C-alpha cells in the first residue's frame, strides 16, 4: 500500500499498518518532496513521490491511504479508483455531498473498496456506551450533548494557507465531522437545527474564522446540542446522553465512560452509591490508561494511547473487511450523512461555499516601495517582525522569505516584499538572494531529535552560507541563543568568550543545532571570509510575543507553570525592540565580521516577579509548581529508562547541567554589544515590566 499526504495524521496510520501482518508500505507521496523524503527516510519506505499520478503509475499498489485536506479527497480518490486501487480516506469522505455520491457510485461501478477513517468511533469507551445505548439500558433518549472544546493551534501559528482556514465554514468539513459522525451514528440526521456563531477572528490574508459554534436541533422528541470552541482553554471532548433510565458520558480526553443509573436503595443512599461507583470506575479506567501508556513506552504493549489505538482498530477493520460488507463506522454512507449535516449547518448560518483554495506560488509578491537589499529569513516570527519594523524605519528595502503564502498583517503596511518558500530549498534561496546585500537568518529548525535538526536547520544553514559567498552578500547575521551556555553557577559571569557547555549540547538538540551552526559559519569566516556576525539574545519579551515564555518557566498547560528552581534569580531579559536595534546597528559597523554578541539587559526581574505581573495584568491565577534541578533531572532519567526499555531510538540521556542552567543563577555581561555597537538597551524596571509583560499579556487576552 501507499500513503498520500505526510501531515500530522500520517504517522498514526503508518504505525497502525506496522501492526498488521502481510502489509507492506511501499511508497509515500506529498506535494512537498522534502517532507515526503524525510518521512520515508525515518521509516524505511522505499519509494518517494511528489506526484500522486506518478506513484500510482510506477508502484503496484493494492491500497492507498488518502490523508490530504478534504477538498482534495474527491480528485485523489478518483485517481486511485481509476488505477484499480482501494482507498481508505481520512474523514470526511469529501467536502460536499455531491462529490460523496459520485465517489460512492464510481467505487460501486468499478467494484473498488473505499472507506472512511473516523478517528473516534473505535474508542473502547465509546463502544461500551454504544452497547448500553442499543441494549436499551439508557431508556428513551431525552437529550444528547456533544462537545469539542479544544484550542486550534493553527489560529496562532499557521499555516494560514491551510484549506480549513480559507473560508469560515471549512472547519465544518475539517474538524466538526468528528462530532457530526457521532451524532449520525447515535441518533441519525436531525430533523431541524439552529446555529449560532461567535468570536470572529481575523487571520492573515483577509481570512476570517469563528472560534465558537453552537448547533441546536431536534430528532423527534430528542433534544440535540453540539458545541465547538477553538480557544485556548481546558480541553474537553465528550458525549453526554440523558435517557429515561440512565445518564451516560463518554470522555474522549480522559478516556473514560461513566454510566449513572438508580440502585434499589433509598434516595440518599442511592446518590451515595452512584457517586462512589462513578469514582471507582473513573479511577480504574485512569489506571488502565496510564498503565497502557507506560507499557507502550517500554515496548511491552502495542496500545500507545486511546487515539492511536482507535485509529489502529479503524485501519484493521478496513483491511479485514475489504471486498466484503464494511463496518458501518467506516462505511462511506455514514460519512456522507455527516457531510450532509455540515452542509445543512453552513446553509443555516449562511456562510460562503467551501471552495476557496489559496494558490501557492514561488513568485515574488507585489513590488515594495524600495528595491529590497535586505533579506530576512524568519521575518514573520516574534523577533523577525520587530527587526523588519526597525529596518523599514531606517529606510531599508526588505524582502521576507516565508513558508506560507499570506503576508503577515502586522508587516503588510510596511510595504515589504514577500517570497514564498522554504529556506531549506536551494532554488528558492537563489531567487530570494537576487539583489540582496544583507541577510538576517532568524529561522530555526524543528523536530524532537538531532537528526530532525540536522535536516531542518544545520544543513540548510550551511547551504545558505555557501550561497551568500557565491552571490557576494556583504553581511550575514545569524541569530543563535544563550541556550548554549551553562548558567547554573551563581558565581559565574557569562560573556561571549564563555565556552558552550558540552553536557547541555549533548542533551538538547536545539542548543546543539545552534552551536553547530555557529561553528560552521565561523569556519567559513576563517577559511573563506564569510562576513558573518552572530547574535545570542537572552529572554526576549515585548509586543507580539507570547506571555507564556519558556525562558521564564515551563508551561505544560496554559494554567500551569513549572518554575525552574525557586524562581528568585534575576533573569537575562531583553526587550524585542532592543534586540532588533542591536541587529540593525551591526549593519553599519564594518568590524563586526566574525564577532558574536550576547544581547540582554541588566537583570532586574525574577521569574516570580514576572508571574506576579502576569497574573495581575490578566486577572487570573496561575498554578505555580517549583521544580528543583534535582527533581527535574530524576523525572527525566525515569522517562529515559522507560523509553530505553522500549528501544525508543529518540531516547537521550538527560543532562543535570541543563536543568541547573535553566535557573539562570549566573550573570550575563553584555557590555561588548554596548561598546562595539553603541547599543543601549532599556534597563528601567518599570518600562521592562510594562513593555515586556503588560503589553504582551493584554494583546494575548484581547
């Protein structure tokens, strides 16, 4: 079989397929050849394509998993059927009913098997609920509530070119089908509905998104309510059903199923027995879920979590029933009904049709006011935006290389030039460097392992440096990090001459990639006169930044902050506009090649003081957990032991120095930047609190 699309869900499908006998994943295809190649290399897949038709023509396949956005499902599935290949399609079947009907008819005519992967229908807790419902144990159904309250990360970080963000109603065909198919499976199509949408959010590219939806309806005398909220908050995903005999709740987030029904006892005893029974069942289910997680990490269980387990059972169901009658949960008929409900909701709220797809092009955007002489890679990020603003204030023409096609609204009015592309793509870089004299490299790698950072950061940075040499760029500025230093010694003062700490570098792929890039760039400076300058910003705060800063504390959830140590050490904070100022100043100074500069102001705020101001400005209470370096280290060692038992190739032995360093006990001496660049960062405590804490908090919660 083959995989089409290497997004988030693809790895779940791949891992599920590895559990099935006589299944060989022979090929993978993605429009982005680099992503397809990376996915294939890390998983031992032989054939890699960026053209689906070519994959179908060149590789003998029995089945293809179609894991593309909904608007591509119809054309992709038609291609597969025409090639005589069965298809398992990630929900929904298609993005409109007409296409669903055509596809089902085409599959029936050609005797091709098509099925739909609805990711939450094979949860064991859902199956227990369904058994009770269909046995009559709940009695007559009075009310059904289906709730999906989960933050949608793409609303903050993009990619804003994603299909689900191109029209307000597209979310009804991307995320909402999870809940729609549950309603169809439990009750059937509602007879009437009413829809409310709220909380309009404006996105880059003049896009609009509604973050809150409420759908009310009726099926005979059963009341229906579906709620969707995509804001940052405590996550909820559950089905609550009230019957005449019992109340049932399926909690997908916590993987629990609770049934409440009367006992033979008097009222007060009945209530007590109900609470105790519910609590005991919840504890038992929680222990089972945790045990499964730990055993999977140790390689002793194939059940790596309820979501992955449900997908694995979905895929197994498809392969076990190919050529025969499909389970109703993967039958295209049910998915088509969910799509019909999505269309009905869209019509009720009178939103535009979900056909808009933003074309992605590598050509340059509209001509800016000035001919660009400065290229900023990572210009749409937090520091990047401040840098671009400062460059424009100083009269420079700026070109921004960005991965996604939409200009950032905060920069659009500055009349800079945007070019769409990945800085790992050499051809894109060659185009972007045309006419450029100065390059700012603020992009960072991504991933979990050193191999990830090697592919997404280290190799592309070396490639960029070589292109800068070939094209005669006057100056290259690279943004590194103070993460390479050991800052856990109260008696130490860190300067640019301080050696990186090898224990930290060994255990932290991000810090290792920064150091490797520095070494590579300085080697080119020494041997080939690459005009490179390196900046190492401290904890950068300011307008446009998230108040949930990981330099201050660890944030496993937005309501919980794990403070490094006791949180009482003054931190190496610097305002983002001051970082941008230092970077622009360096452009005008001829002697900065081969130099590195730490960028931080005089320490005057501790982590606890930061969190105090955060809480005061936001009018919320954060849960603070103080974690000593020793406790954090022991916890990480235990995780490493569990992963090592399971032969996890990504398991890396933690570094105690890394956890000590996060307390920032050491002092940073940044006077070199002040002397050589004429840099004067804000040092007034009240100004730093206002600009670095109050402003970002106000922006975020607005």
